[in-house]
C-alpha cells in the first residue's frame, strides 16, 4: 500500500473575485396572488435582499482568502437595476417611476460600494458597468444611441462622480454593448445579455449563446464572458457565466414557462495561474 503524503502549503495564489450584480428591477411589484404564492417583491423586500447579497458576497471573499491572496475586486454592475416603463402595464404596477427608481438604485449601489471599501480590505476595485434593456427612456430600444437613452448609463456616471476622489476605485462605463477587462492574463467580456436571441427549443440558451460568443470573439477575443438578463444563474458554456436575479420569479416568468429560482447572484474567482476557478451562488436571503 502506497501512502499519500500530506500537501505542504507553498503559499497562496493571487486571485481576484468577480461579484456580479444585475437584474434587480428594484421598483417592480411582484404580487404573490398572481403567481400562486411563489414569490413576493416590493421595495422593502428588495432592500433586504440587496443588503443580504452584499453581505454574503463579502463572506465568500473572506472564505476564499484562506487559500488565495486577494487584494483586488471586480464588481460587475450588469444592468436592469430598474424595470422602467417599457411595457404599458408597468406604468400601473411599478412602485416608482423610472426617475424615482433610478435614484433608489443609485443609493443602493453607492451603499454597496461603500461597504466593499470599508469591509473588503481591497487595494483596488474595478467597477464594470453595462446598461440593461429595461432602463431606457422610450418603449422601443435603440442600438447605436442606446446609452444616450439609458437611465442606468446616466446613473453609472453619477456614481463614478460620487467616488471620483476615491483612488482605489476605477470605473469602466462603455457607450456600447460590451465592456472588456483584463485580470492577470485573462480577458473577460461583460454584457447585459439582451443581444442574445433565444426563442426556446432544445438546448435552451446554450446553442444561440455559443454561436453569439463565436461571433463576438471574431471582433475582440475574450477568454470568459459574463452576462445577465435571463434571471437564471448557471454556467451556460465553459466560458460563459449567466447571472441570476434579485427580483426572482414573476408573472412574466410564469407566462413563458420559466422555472422558479431562488434570488441569487454570481460569485466567481479568477486565479492568476488557473483562470476562472470558484463558481458559487450569492444567496440574497
């Protein structure tokens, strides 16, 4: 019998956590009576889930620091923090108007960033921003001028101005669809996800996503992809993480036959030697 010797620690790898925050739809009403009691969402619940999400995300960083040297954070703000008025019924049901919801989202995000500054012990925080498809100023979407008509794009710039004197923070706010950032030797692409055309069918989102990433890589190659929009937390392909949501299950999700999912967000760890390693949910309750 050959004995297995214990592993002698040779020091910690450098690593960078990537915390994904998207699809919170802060002001949207989810009435449990309309979805057989499967979920409820209002401003108080949204605030509670947001606070728990931020706390739990930092707990995961603390856990990873036992085996990794972590001095930097990538915080992805992936859009759809507000629901807006892109459908007429939202004018009836939302708790806040788009401008009021933007203020609510802005305050929530600023509070979260302050938390990471105070409790995260980071030397650098990269904040990567993408606007979503809900926070637009008109019902029909724009393409080349989408950023000019986005409440969220405006909000991100306001938040960047708020933290302009904080030298540890660096914002990336693109005018277009994609944001790219290099961590160690790996390039990551961030985008909201509404550019992926998914019409159902066998294989779900995976097949159209693989095709889309192949096209995107012909423009600017990336090792990894991070997206939201579909409110389902999973690793869709070997190189793409799809974020969950803060709002959770609603009437629209029930209508299209989506599976109810616990409100959660994505936590990932980029290891200097091995690339994307840890993949864990951030629970929001």
